[in-house]
């Protein structure tokens, strides 16, 4: 499966990501038309499982470039490293597209499915989550945590169980997060509101910090609290509607009324 590399940009790689999703979608549609007992099903399913591993790595690299993994993975330290990762993601997305199309042709047109050596290795790191080439793989079944006891106890249990499932990467960035004086002031403001209205969150955050620290990811109370609150002041309702791109009924109604009066 030869793939020709071209200079990658964020826009071009985003396009490749979209095309990779469609290619997998159509290959899966072809797969489910086959019964699991048919000879083509098992090799096609295995090939698509491998495709999903490559897709996960490509999306992880691209997410580090775009910043969508902020809070889970650090950005690249140099523009050269970022460019290299973007190119690698581009090449991997092209592999995904090509292999998914091969699987679809195998299932629909009975074309041969060529042997494919999966690059990289799958490993466990003492967690429930598997890693492919160092990239965490989304579990096929959503993990469940079981909590009981006081709010502090449940916060501790939550952190410990989440780390058991995913490993340190899930909280590592938060445990290294630094705050400015303004950040601390905003945290204290949030803390005051929570103390008045939802004090259980504060105890949960203290337990969360204790549990993470016990599992080898040092975390302070403020770092755990910031996961809940962030360090920005509360947005007004109007700002939430605009910034989140949500449907603003009041503004839309006013706009419609203006249109009707003008016409």
C-alpha cells in the first residue's frame, strides 16, 4: 500500500481526516452486510481494527498540532517538530483511506485483500487502556468507576480508578499546571461560590488531589479544583450563547421581526 507524501498544512490534514472517516464508514457499511460466519468477515474485521489504530495515532498527532488535546498532551516544542508531526499525521491518514478502500473493495467486489504489516506495537502500561505506538486507544466499552462514601472519599476513588483505567496521561498535564496571581484570585472566587452553593465539589476536589497523588500523579487541591472551574470568570448568558454558537432564540426572534417589518 504505497502512499505518496505531499507537503501538509492544517487545512489539508483536516480534509484528510474527514475523508478517512468517510472511507472507514463505507468500509464498515460493506462489512455489516456480511454475516460473521462468512469467510470474508474475519479478515475484513481484522483489517478495519488495524485501520482504527492507525487513525487513532494520526488523530492524536493532529490534535497535538491543533491544540485540541490541550490538557492531555503537550504541544510540540518547536515548529520543526510540529511540521514533522503534521506530515506524519498526513501520511497516516492517507494509509487509513487507502486501506479502508481496499477493505471495501474486498467485501463488495471480491478483490484481493493485500497483506498488511501494521507499523508500531500495541501495549499495555498496567492500565485497562491499550496504547498503540504510545497513543492511548479509546476503549470499545466505556469504563465505569464505582464510588461510595464521603465526598472526599469519592473524589479520591474517582482519581484512583480513572488512573487505573487510562494511566497517568489523563491527569498529568493538570498536575503540572501553573497558575498566575490572577488565576489564583479567580479560583478563590469560584471556591467562594461553590462553598455557598455546592460545597460537596470542594471536598470532592480535595479527594481527587489526594487520589491522584497516591497513584503517582502529584496534584494539589487548586489543580483539581481548576478542572471543575477553570480560571476564567463566569460568562454571562449572552456570551455563552454567542461563543458556543448555540441558537439564540431571543436574537433570532428580533431579527425575524426586523425582517418582517422591513419587508
